[in-house]
């Protein structure tokens, strides 16, 4: 986040109640979860009350309320929206606003908030924000990171005018129209958005952010565990999907297979995970390790112990993207 935007938000938001809506939160190690948690703590440090609203497919009750480092977390029961087929994800994401409202209707009616911050992806919280703004008279701010379905069209995952694309575009528009202000991650994204979308709300550049933090020295020695003690380890952690094009990392590993002291270490999950396993086996690469998603503490331990952070994005993207993991790499002083 730029200093200017941080100051603007601090001035405008003080001694008020803020609801932050995000589809992924702790214990997830995704950058969105980290950024929203750090944002919540920043607001709390400036004498505001903050609640995080997030879906969960793991809770047994319809709702679960807990506190994490002073942040009130409201979880509502949802179908799985991560690491499932596109059809199941689309169905379950489409239900997010409905499930959130009916799970927490009583809470919403007796706990008025002054300001709503919602994070996209997902595009399906627009109807909930519309409802909450009506009953609370609140203002809203959309943190827009993925311009979906645009990036999926660019990557040939769906056609421009298919019924499902039009369905997504309908909810995308609702998402935008219910924001008083939209924050995009770069000047180029703001330029693209203004050319492509005819919405009259205020748009600003809101860069990704991170608060510097350290992790305790771990008892786990991942270099020893994976026989990497004499290697330079290139580390990737995060989503493994079409938008990331992790095959590009596999191809790089193939080109570097004769460099004996170089090793690639990938941790994550997503729709391309099995494809990556298959490609590694076909190429018979022994200079790359692929693991399923680990706990947040393990992820930071690995990042702290390995040498170089890497990221990958599909070359078909027409919108600009600045992965949040880059700031995590910088936090650990990784090139």
C-alpha cells in the first residue's frame, strides 16, 4: 500500500466499525489472507473495531466466531471453493452472498458497521454488500486484484460470449456497482479498467502491501529433509492454476537440469497440480520437488530457509498483475 493511500484511509477511518469480506483467511497461507489480516490489525491499532467475514467448508455449524490476534473472525458454512472442479467452484461461489446472509442475518441486523471493505476475487459478494449497505447505510471499498472473467477469457478458458461468461460478467458488474470506491493494484490496471468498464464510482490505485514480520527459528531443517543442503533452492508457494502457468517453471527446471547445485521447490495446490506432476514424471526431472499446500507456519519456514523466491504468470494475461507473494519474498529478503 502506498503511504499516501495509507494516510488517506487512516484519516477517514477512525473510531468506527469495519467489516472486511474475503473468500480466503487464516489459517490459509494465501497472500489475500495475510494482507486482509494485516489490514485489519492496522485499523485496530488506530482505534477501530474490525470483523472479518469469510466462508469455510470445514466448520460443522452454520457459523463460527473466533478471535485471531484481536481480530473478530466470522466464518459461515460454505461449499468448497478451492481445489475443486470449475463447475463446483462456480456453483459454490455463486451461493456465497446468500449463505453469508442467511447464516449471519441476526448478527448483521444487530451489529451495524460503518464501512465495508471487500476483496475480489471472488466476484460474488456484490449482492451481500448491496444488502448490508441498505440496512447499515455504510460506505464500501472494493479491493480489486483479479479482473475476472477477463483473465480467463484471455487465457482461453472460456469464450467471450458464452452463457457462463455472460453469467460471470453479470455478477462482476454487480460487484463493481456496489463499491463507492474501487482500488486497483497498478496504474496500468486502472487505465485498463477505465477503458473497459463504464462504472461511475471512484477508482484509485491501491498497491499491495505487507507489514514486516519475522518467524521463530524452526526445528525443521527442510534442506536436510529433502537432501538440499548443498543446493541453491528456487522456491514457489501458492496457487497452481492456469493463470499461473507453473509449467513455465517446470520447463525452466528442465533447461537447468544439468546444473547440479540448482533445485526447484514448489508448494501449493490448484487445478493444474496433477498436470504438473505428470509433466515432471514425463521429463524425468529430479531437480524439482512438488508438495501439496502446507500450513502457514511451514510455508514461512520453507521460505525462510530457501534461497530465491519465484513467481509465474501466464503470458496470455492482458491485465497487469502483481502477485502478493512477491512482498512476502521481500519480507524474507529473498531475491
